[in-house]
C-alpha cells in the first residue's frame, strides 16, 4: 500500500494520505462489513472469516472474530490458525498486522500499525508493521503500538501499552509495558 507524500498532498490541511483507489476500497469495505457482518450474532465466526477473506485478509482455519471487530484495511491483516479477536478489537492496520496461531486479542484491544514523523513539518505518515507470535495474549483494552513485536507466548496485561518488543514467554503490564514475570505452560 502506497502512502502519499505529505509535503505534496497536505493531509494536515485536509489532503489525503492514501490514493483514491485505496480510499474507495476502504469505503466499500466499511459498507460491506456493516451490512453483512457487523450485526451478526457471535456464533457466526465462519461467515465473518469469509467476508474478511473476500476483501484480501489472510485468515487461518478456526479464527474467531466478532462483528464489533474493526479492521482498517483487510489486505494488511494476517491471522494464523485458531486466532481469537475479541469484541471491540481495533486493528488499525495501515501497516501490516500479523498474528500467529492460537493467539488471543481480548476485548477492546487496539493494534496500531502506523505513526507520523514528528520531525516533519508536514507530519508524514509512516507504516510500521506489527508482528504478534503464536500463543500470545493481548489482554483487555491493551495497546500495541507501531512496529511492535510480541514474542511467542508473551502476555500483555489489561490496559497495558507496548511500544517496543515483548520477549517470548514473558508477562508485561503497565504503561509503558514492563516485564513482571515469565510465563510457562502446564503439560496437558
């Protein structure tokens, strides 16, 4: 996805950050999601997976997501098998968001894969992909910022804010998120 030059297009003065074709695609996406998926009852995960895939998202088997989930740009979303996106999750994926197998993104979490160049007087938009490993948990109302990497099995606690890297099998809390302990899985 191409980001337009802020110096030329002046988004701070109402100009666009993305091409017309991108904006039209997103407009169509919002209409289709609202009419066909947003209102659907919770058990209709398969239908919502189908709608997302139809707009270019890469969605693994058994993904569960809710009608209240918000996805900014489906082609920039990669969901592994068995991923759960809880109610009210916001995938602000101007940049790519990739989530590994069996990870849980709890209700109200916000994943933001873009930022702005604060030293640029025109405030140029910058895409910063997010990578979340397998079996990770992003708890309720947590924030994962631009360019973050969440290791396999890492946990970001409720309302925590991550702005860097979460090491594998490590539990984080707070704003900014700080490690508090190691995570281990019990044998089955």
